[in-house]
C-alpha cells in the first residue's frame, strides 16, 4: 500500500506536550515539512524561545539552541553571522516577540538578517497560565485583564506583521492561520516560502501564525478555532504583506 | 608563527581588540559606551577584511545574545562594554554560564551607581566576581594592570573560556583602557583545548546537539549545578594567577588589582626607600581568587592594606583569604580622583 501521509523526517517520533486543540503542534509540523522539502535538516539550527515553544528540542530532529526570554531573534542572528552556510529559524510567541523582545525582533528584521522567524500569536501567555499578551484583543479577559483588555489602561493589541512589513530589511512578511483546512494550506505555503527566502539569501522572512490556546481561552478546541475566525482574523487580517523579488544587494 | 616583536604605542582598549584578533576572534557584537569605544571602533575596521563580522547592536542586551548565538556554533566571539552596559548583559551571561557557552566579555568599567560618570572605578568587582546575574554561577575574571596585559589576558581569556565552556571577563577600567603604553604584540601559544563536540553545526551524521539551560526533570538541575560547581573548583586549582613584589622579606603587604596596583606599587617603592619592608600582592585572576597564595603570605606577614578605587569590595576576599591572626586594613577611594602614591604611603605609616 502506498504511504500518503507520514511524519516529517525533521520531527522526532514523540507526542507533543501541547494542550488538546493547541495550534503549536501544527506550526511545528509546517516548519518541519518546509525543512524536509528543502532537504536542509542537516544544516538547520533551531532557536528555542521562552514560552510553550521552548521544548522545540524535544520534537525537532535538528540542532537546537535555547535563547533567553525575548532574545531569540538576536540569538538566531548570532548563529547566522557565525555560520552563514546554515539555515536558522526561531518560533517566538507573542510575549517573547511582541513584548519583552520587540526591540531585538525589530532590529533583526531591520538589519535584514537572513533568518526565518515564525511568530506564534495566540493573544495570551500560555505557559505562565493565561496572562494578558501584547496581542490580547480589546475586551478579552485574561488572568491579568480580568475586566477585559481596556485600551485606556493596557493600550492596543500590536500588529507585528504590519510593523515588520514597514522595515526595509524584511524580505517576506505574511500572516496566516491554521484554524481550518483552507487556511492551513495557505499557511503551509507561506512557511515554505519563508524558508525559501532564506535558502535563496533574500533576507529576513517572517510568518505570523494566528493560533488558538483553548486551555487559557477557556474554550473547547472547536470553539477556539471559531474564535480565531470570528475575533482574531478581523483584527489581524491574513495575507502576504511583503514579498521581495530580488535580494537588495543583487 | 609570525611574530612582530617591535614595540608599538597603543591604548589599552586597542590592545584588547588586537588580542582578540590574535586569539582568533572573528565576531564582535557591541553597543557604544564611553570609555571603551576604541574596542568596537578598532574591530569594526579590522574584522571585515579578515572575513569576520562586526555588528553594532541596538543594545547591550542584543549584543550579549548575538554573542551567545555565535558562541554556540563554536566560533570565538567577543563583546565589550562599560559598567551600565555590563549590567544589561547580566541576563545573557547567566544564560551562557548555565548553557556552558564560552565567550569573552570586556568591561572597561566606569563609575556608578546609575549613570555615575566616565572616570575610572573598581566598583564592579562584586558584580564581576559574584556572578552578577541570577543563579549560582561564576565567571572567569582577569584584571589587567598594563596595556601589555590588556593584550595578553584577552588572549588568555579566550583559551580559558574555551577550556571551561564558561564566559570569561576582562575587568579593566577607564584608566587602563584609555592610557597608551608600549605593547609587544606577541601571539601566545594556544592552550591544548578539548574539541568542541557540543557545538551546533547542523545534525549531519550525528544525533542533534542541544544547548540549553532549562532543566525540569527531577534531579537534573541539582546535578547540573554540581557539575558547574566542579568546574569552578577546578578553576581554583588550575587557573589562579597573581603577581607578588617584595613579599619575601615583607612585614606589611598591600593588596590591590588593576590600575590601583600600579599606584600601590609606587607607594610600596616609596615605603621601601624609607626603610619599611612593604610588599605588593596583585591578583590577576579575580575569580578564581588567589586565596591560597594570600593565605601563605599571611603565615609570615600580619599586616595587609587593601587599596581599591571603591569603598571596599575586594577587601572582603582579602579578609576571607588571610589567616585569623592577620590584620586587614582598607584604603578606598570612590570614583573621582585617583589617590597619589603619597596618600597610600601615609596610610601605610598609620599601621606599619
């Protein structure tokens, strides 16, 4: 019988620790498929950020370096500058990239570092138990916004992809979701494109993935998928925001 | 090895940069801050032609994390800063110690606390020797007192940090960094170092390498901390470096490091001219601290004067090291004016 669906070579055969319905596992798989597609597993370095994404080294069959909270893109840049022949990526959560590490993220993009940054945006701090994130939507209740996020106190949810797209150094910027099969297929393409950009030395590539966090949202998996569609996507529109056709220095 | 044994006249900061290049460092990450700017300026000019990389990062936080990333590939890399910037790097240094990543960090210290000032100070002694960041770790700390040592100890710092897979710091100050002295750029013989089989190069033909400092399994972190402790103990056994002058016949010894050791040496000479048997003890490694050597001296010498450019930091290590029957006096100057040798001589006379 023909095998039509299998685990990517880039993933280790262990179950994810992620909560039921969490999209993190899907993001891992999309990254693994892209690495397999370009046959770069043996020269790829993953940088684990702090948050639910930190256990990357338990799942990816590649060399992995753990970064301090928020600093993953700076760490990834350091790896890349030392070894330009390697492929370097990181998966950063919304707390890691949108809050504590926003400076490192912006300057990494602005320098046009030839790395790939996957931004896992679920609008909440997952690992620490459901606190407000920079991308928490207005009105959304979290353990530190118990009355709902109020812009007079907490400011507004940050649109990272739009911000990254304004920077001359970024070569590819997209926002995708994985809450239904149609969106998933587009997400797969975008993640692959991001790695292609790096393989072709086009510069900084960035894919924001809207993700669910059923546990901390207090929703079932299906309700969480619906919330991505009905509440997140209207504020965080999907699409390719920027795509460089030729490296600037060519 | 091509050796240029000609003397050149350079600043201490330039000597650090030259030492880094001669030790094989090809990556530098930093952020401008006085009084260490000659280091990044020199390297921004000289690294690219050597195929190296220089990044002026957006902050010292980014610098230390770029350093962490580069070091994980097995490359020799360096960052330099001065006191406030070094404070920002403490998080990254703690992660590097926890992840067992080598790198050299240069602190051409200025005065604090806070923005303080740009004059020389030794107020960062505690921060450098007690860990500085969170967690139970130590850093190798080398304290040069001449421009030549700025070069020599930078080279040594790369070897020691590789040998122990631990960050190493050069703790200079505005005085040593800014002054010019003759330097002989003599490349030291590299130590015999273990292969970096831990480095990240892509998992080709081997199992993936992981570099991390998170240990959540039962007992893992305890074991990891004991492993680090064993390294620090080994450093204490093998890497202690110090200089003694006239301690053999001395009945009074000045203990001072870095720039203050220079002034203290002159004070010692003045005391000798007046017939007082004064010696000098100068720790070169601030961690590991030369405890045993200082204890041995205290079996013969019962009076010590610690001289520092602060209100009393290394004096604690002197007190911890000497025998119980030894007296330890302290003469310190907070940042501002450097004490002239005559001032230290007066202190000696008070107790001698």
